[in-house]
C-alpha cells in the first residue's frame, strides 16, 4: 500500500500546484489586473479549474482511494498524518465527483465577471448592475445544493465547504444563544455617554500608515521574506503556496481604523499559513483547517491583541511619534476608548466587537432566505435595509454602504459569512487557554513581545494544517466544541470596564 499512498500524494501535489497557480491569478485579479482582463482571466481560471477537477476525479484517483480507505481504517492510527491524508482526500474526491466539469468552468467564469460587476456597482451605487450576477449565483448555489441531496437543510451543503461537518442547525443554536446576550450588552452601552472617537478621524498620512502597519505585522511575526502586502478594494489574505503568503489592505487617510486593524487582521491569516510546516505543503493536510479557525487567528491578533490596552501601552508612544499632529496631545486612555467605541455602524469590516456578530447573523439570514426561496434577489436592497434596522437600529443611506458593501457574493461564496462570527467565538475560547498557559501574557504584550504567543498558536493550531476538522481541533485544545460562552464573557468584562457597566 505504500506505493499507492505515494501515488495518491503525487496526484495531490500536482493538484496543489495548479491550485497555487489559480490562487495567484485570483490575487492578481484583485490587486493589479486591469478591468479589461476580466473575461480572459475568467477563461484561464476556468481551464485551470477544469484541470484540477479532472485530476481530482480521475479513474486512477477513485481506484487508489477505493483501496486505501479500507486499509487506512483497519491498519493506520486514526491520528496519523497518513490516515488523515487519506480521509481528507476521500472527502475532497466525494465533493468533486458531485460536480459536472461544466459547472466548475461556469463558476470560474462567473467569479471573474461577477467581481468586476460588483466593483463597478459598488463604486457607482448601482444595485441593478450587480443584480443579474446575484441571480446567477443564487441559481448556481441552488443547483450545487441539489447535487448533494439528501440534506437536512439546503444551507448545510454550502456551509460544509467552509466548515466541514458543521450543520445549519448547529450554527443557529450557537447564534441564538449569544444574540440576546449581545443585544443586552449593546443596549446597556447605549444608555451610557457616547465615547468620543474623533481622534481616529484626523489626518493620517498614507505612507506613514503603511510603515506602521509593516512594523506591527513584523512584530507579530509575519515574515516579509515569505509574504507581501498590497492594496485592494476589499482586504483579504491569500496562500499561494509555501513561502508565498499575500496580505492586502485598504487605506483611509482620514480614518485610522481600516488600515491599522485591517492589517492586524490579515496578518493573523498570514501567520497561520506561514506557520503550517513545509512538509505539509502539496499534501491534503496543507493550509488552514476551516474558515472559522482561520478567522479565529485573524480576530485574535486584531482584537484580543490589537485592541487591548496592553498593546497600546507598548505601541502608543510610537503612534504619537508617527502622527504628532493627530495624537501627540491625546491621552492613551482617550485613544484606547476610541478604538473600542461601541456603536451600531453600517460597514461590517469597521464594526466594533460588540456589534460585529450582528452583521454576520443578518447576512446568514439573507443567504438562507435566498436558498430556501423565501427571499428574492430583486428585493435584497429593501430586505437588507429592513434587517439592518431590526438588528442594529440603523438604515444605510445607499446600497454601496448596504447590500453592496461585501465582495463575497460576487465570488459566489454562500455559507461563508457565518464563519466570521464562529471565528470570533473560537478566538475567545483559545484566549482563555493561552492565558492559562501564559499567566504573564499581558506583560509580554505590554513589552511588545509576541514570540511566546505565536509559539503557542504554532504548536496548538498552525502545525496541524488541515489535519483536524474544526470542531475536533477546538475540542482537543479547549475541551469543548465551538460555543459563545467565552466570547460573551470577554465582551462583558472588557466593555463593562470601559463603559462602567
């Protein structure tokens, strides 16, 4: 069987190489590709997608797995890399076998053209420009779900692509448990005097922001010899293979938050990928295990570290040196309260910790409604505005700041949004364990020392790559599956202190 396993790994390595090339084209599309290249890029991406599909569903792959799976079940340690490689390969094979090649090409082409249509629609506040793309994606995702029948819920199919073996009912139960507690906290905060965050809306030179961001990313542990940072419409992180992790940013010279906290966030994603061991590259264990676990890393660095008082006790003097006109005479406490201001806002990526999950619940409700057929694409602007009023008590003044604000639907990523909130919850669960292991964690952060924190994450999360399913990994580390208890406790403690609750 050793030879068969080696052959399986060889096929996976080839698929991985094509996937890395596809990822590079996707990164280029978001960063430097001229708009006129969208159609051609879609064709090239479609061809690469078809090649991956052909190799992943080949007769040889099927025969190898047919022999290797029973051997692995009877002979291998269930915790061994070889067992997990075979298990993950079988999961990927079963998924790919559901798709006809034509749908793989259709998806790639629609992603390229859909993203360009979204950019234009958002820039011009023109929902009608993007509405046909949304119609096509809803249809595509409904057809995708049909390929995987029977299912408990149509949304399960899409969710499973991002959170293996997570069910819609599980996510709903988690959200239903934390929502009333978050609403109660938000309501209590709303009765307190509003925090003045005007310090964040002063003049912050672009070049200096970029220098600061690279400095912080490097301090966290991001290796710019194996990664780079570029500007985009909507920030993201991309893994182009071992030694090549790309993070991106958006700069606002009159608002500090988007760049500084966005950079911390994407650095968290980049650190995850940079610390998956090289020997897992080009195998079925390479990369992050799920989007919720990935998001737990980015939100941990952005919020639990980056919005902590300890971090700014270290870095605030440097910020004052870089921007003396903006913060030179502003006390640390004023700045700390400003970056942690709680107030319902329009834009998800700029939302505070207490209200962020409400943005996610809104999006998940819409995605489920579209897939179930209880909502229609043409009604989305109105539905969005109504739900924003219900969830957060505000109504967007236009569609660019409402239904068009996120890039994800232009790529057909349904089932994706819930992972953002799940990642928040996991970050707090992990943080409790980190503090148990490192009681002096805040003192380390206060000195700008992040090595021990990164080492803990590397040992407990990063080194495993995608070996373990998300719920399994969280259970191994924390003793329980994903739940919101730690996150709610964290919010209540932090904002109780800030707002005197």
